[in-house]
């Protein structure tokens, strides 16, 4: 599992899958929801089915995804939009679809009007259960399979295929600690580097500007922000890296003094510089703070703070 969010999504899908398997077995066996004596064996069978299906599913997906750089991690490597489909779209649309299936089956069977009381526009639940209660597990299963599995996983596959392949294009993937808006600019720059290295360099300049804002460097312009890195104790070589990205980004739009003959090679190096800055100023600091907070006692921390106070 990649993170806690992926784990929660996995558990949620497993639960929905279990309920779906229960309903399918109910329907296939000819039992109804009122047959309480069959609940435990059906629940047990459903759990076994899910325990077998879920570990196998990513392996099957990886057979479909032939590109080794886009394989789904075991158990799942969920994309950013996956939880939207599962938690929001599925819950709402699942109910609407189940209701729609009931109305369609009733219309095909000629019992549509019998679902309603006279003058009502809403289905009478008691009448609906008397007519089609034995089919409820089937309605629920069809809708559940469609909205909780087919739609989200189709979106996951599409995301894997449409996602920019950094490894194949020999560009470093963006630092995972970059904010979403910074990553979006980085991704856009990567997607056009072959087509237009100059445009890519210009976008990376904007990416750097957003990155410095993310780490709370003040200034009215990128030039000022890089100058203010001195006050933050940023090393000279990292400030040079920022100026390299800034100057090449500027020259990509308004060529003046720099020879952009090797602009493709230069543009690709700028991606490395963006990640280098993010690694030093975000990732490394984050890891060191975490190690300090989690492994050092409060008494020792206080002693360190007293030592480092300005005298």
C-alpha cells in the first residue's frame, strides 16, 4: 500500500465487494432477504470469494497493462481521482441506478403503475418489495458492480495509460511533496518538452516560482524571492540552481544573451534542478524534523532549544 488513503479505499472496496458477492449468492441460490438461516453461510462464502479475488485483481490488471512503467502496485496504486468515483459518484449514482433498474423491470413486466399509490410520484416501498423483493439482491449487485468496480477501475486503467511516462521520456518524476498546483505545472512542462523545450523551460520557471511560494519565500517577483533565499539560510549552490531555472525560463520567452542551441538538453536538466530544490528545501527538512520529533525525548528537545536560543 502506498499510503493510509489507499488502504482505506481498499478496505471500503473490499466491504462493497463482499456485500455484492452476498447479494449475488442470495439471488443465485433463490433465497430472499427474509431467509435469516442462510445469512451466515452466505457471508462466509462471500468472504472467501473476496479474499481470493482482491489479491488476484491487480495481477490481472497488470496483464492488461503491458507497459512495465505503468504497472499497478500490489495491492492497489490508486490515482488521485479514484476516491472521487468511489466515495462520491458511486454512493449517489449507485442508489439512482438501483432505483432505475427497479422501474425498468417493472415497466417490462407491465407492473409499473402498481408500484405507486394513486396520485403519488414516489414508489411505494411496500408494494415494490411485494412485487420485486426477490430481485432486490440482483438490482443491488448489478448497480454495485457497475459503479463501484467497472467505472472506477476503467478510470484507473485510463489514468495509467494517459499518465505521462516519466521513465520512458528520461525525465525525473516530480517530488511527491510538491503541492498539487506545482505538480500540475511540472507535468505540463514534461508533456511538451519534446514538442517545445523552450515552452517547457518557461513553464518550469513558473513551477519554480510556485515552489518558492510553497516554502513561504517572500517577494514580489521570482528574482526577489531567489534573493530572499539568503535570509532563509539557503545554500549558495541551491540559489544558483534557482537562478539557472529562472534565467533559462526567461530566455525561452525573450532570447537575449543565452545560446539555446541545446535547448532540449537544457530543458531536461531543469526538471532535475526543480526536484533538487524540492528535495533539499522540503523533503529532507521534513524527514529530519520527523526523525527529531519522533526519536528525541521532550527533556532533551528542551535542552537543545535552550542551547540554541539567541543570547
